[in-house]
C-alpha cells in the first residue's frame, strides 16, 4: 500500500472535517459519546478519506481489536 504524505493525513484528520462527518452520522454536537470512536475503513495513511462512506462509529474496544488484527496480518 502506498503511504500518503503527512500534510494530506493532517488535512483528512482536521477537527472540522471529522466533526462534520460525526454530525452527518447523527451526532448533532459533532462529538461522539464516551467510549465511541470514528474509524476509517480505508486508513487515511493509505489514501482513505474522512467521509461518511469511509468511516464507522464503533466502540473504542472494537477499534483497538481491528487495528491489532491489521497489525497481525501485516496490513499496517
């Protein structure tokens, strides 16, 4: 997988962009409840965008498990 530059990663993870997606996912304050995180299906580091279709709201525990599985499989 091709890595994306740090400046593009920062732009995709900007607070304004993330808050906009969170609001679109049904959280009007633009903030997630405690224990929830916004997960990128296609990681930002390899070109994934911060959009409603490329993100999921999941529990923090599930997020850690997904990334542990990706590391184990050599995908990150």
